[in-house]
């Protein structure tokens, strides 16, 4: 079977080179060609011996996911939909800001957790992505953007595992992908610039702390178990007290870090004054006099099947002020790319809903790929 070299972290690639009868250090060269230069054909790798390139040619490839469509928002946000086979698609979003470029990556096709406010959750679970399919999103976006922005430097400075799927329910594929992101011979991103977002898979939070302590975001969404059981069904397995203790243990592996709590603002459901008060009490219970977390309030991105609505801007402000006044660092997430539904499983959901998915994908492939002229203009202006 042909090996996809995108599936390997540097250690895995070194072991692969050894199996080919090559020295392990060849893996560094190969890894740099793939991830730093964006090479996908062995012919390009001119400083590798011809005999090695031939061996690689028969045993392996560098196979990225195919792009189904590309949407560019008026605010410069770009969303790609990737084909993962069997009529499934995952999405990746690039969010340019003045001082950084953030890529939001998917870890699964669909998701088994089934949160009430999440359109990916409503689609159900299709399958885990392979490490290569996870890293492929960064590989594609980074080299695509570099090429079309005419820039040799790094464009993506931050990665957030906040696309489709629960990354900690795909742990064995997530970790090699994270290692490629962090490796100096790969994307060289610092640990704090790679964020894993989880709905609270407690045992895997512990393993992540030991194996690869990236920045951690925890999707809290409710201050008490009764409400969280209802919004995030995984809470019935790992209730809030266990989750909070796992957060404390995580901070032992990543001292000086903070846990970011994500809190999706749902009108009349979790956005009342009493909810803010309960959150403040919860944070204090674990603070031991230190600041250990911050809050990121996310305006709910509505979709019809949820039956939920977004809290008003005023309510979000009141909620935010209550937390801030209690000494909790709180930010309100800016909604980006709303004109292209660049949030949380929306476009991929669109594809899944159609009966003749194959036809829709084919149509999108031809129609939606944005003319480069428009793309260049938008990207240069941001
Ligand atoms: N499964 C992981 C990561 C993917 S979801 C997790 O749940 O953390 C990334 C973030 O988007 C999570 O905080 C999630 O709760 C939030 N989210 C999901 N659906 C949303 C919606 N419709 N509006 C706003 N935020 C949403
Ligand atoms: Fe899955 Fe995260 Fe969506 Fe919940 S919010 S259903 S865990 S992707």
C-alpha cells in the first residue's frame, strides 16, 4: 500500500526512511521539502539522491485533500471545503487579522458528541480524519496563501482545532498532526499558538498534557451540570467538577498557561445574570488565589434545526461585564466571515443535506472556485 507521507510526524518519517534502508536523517530533508516548501512531487526534491526519489516514488506519495470549494468573505476570511470521500466534506477557515493569521482546522467528519447548538453535532459522526488529512488542511492553506500572496514568510501564525469534530475523540491521529505543526522542521509554531478545543474528554485531556501540551480551550457553555447535561451531552459522562479538576491537572503540565473557556451565548438559555454568578463562583472555587482561566464569549451562530437564538449584543455585554468585574479576563469573539457561513459546520452541513451530493460537489468544484483576481484583491486588502 502506498504510504501518504503527510500522515507522519518527523519521528514517523524517520522510521519510514529506515524501512526503506535509508539513514534516518534523510527524513529531515524530506520533511522540510514537504512542510516548509510545500512540495508534493519527489522530482522537486533536487537535493535528495535520485535513487531515494525513485524509491519514494514507488512506495509513497504526498497526498493532500481535494478542495471542493473556496469562499472568500468581504472581511478577508477564507473558507475551504475539502472532500474526504463517501460524500463527506470538512471545512477549514483562515481568519486574517492585523497581527496574525489563524487557521481553524477540522479533526473529524461530523462529530459524535452532539451538542445542541452545533450544526456539526446535528449531522452526526461519519469518521475520524487521518493525521495526514488533519495536517493537509494546514499544508494546503499555508502554501496556497503564500503562493497567492506572493510571500515567502509564514502566513499562518496560529492554529485552532475548532473546526468540525471533537479532536480528543481522535487522539491517535491528532497528536502526530500537532507534532508536525510544532516541529521546527515543520511549521515551527510555538505551543501557545496551537490551540486544542475540547468539549471535555477528561482522560484525553490528561494524555494531551503529558504528550503534547498545546494551548487548551474547553467548551464550557453552562455553569451547572443540569444545564450542561442538556447542551453538551458528554457532560453526563464527565461532569463539571471532573472537568475542572482535569483543567487544573493540565495546568501542571503547562504552568504559566491559562485555560480558555468557550461559552456560546444562547438567548434565554445560558446568558442570564444568575449564570454569570454561578460561573464566577465556579472559577473562584478552583482559583487558589491565582488567575488560571479566561472566558471567550461566542455569539451563537444560529441554524434552523437548533431551535435556539443568539443572545442580544446588549445581553452579551452585560454578561461580559459581570465576569470582568469579578476579575475574570473575558473577551467577546468577533463574528467573522458571516456572509460565507464561516463557522462551525455550516457549509459542510449544506453539502450533506443535499440528496445528490456527488452532483453538488461536482458543481461546486467548477462554479465556486473563486477567480484568482478576486482572491488576490481581497487578500491584499486585508
Ligand atoms: N469539538 C470541539 C471543537 C470544535 S467546536 C469543541 O466542542 O470544543 C469549536 C467551538 O465552536 C466550540 O467551542 C463550540 O462549542 C463552538 N460552536 C459550535 N457550534 C456553534 C454555534 N452554532 N455557534 C457558536 N459557536 C459554536
Ligand atoms: Fe462536536 Fe464540538 Fe460540535 Fe459539540 S461543539 S458537537 S463537541 S464539534
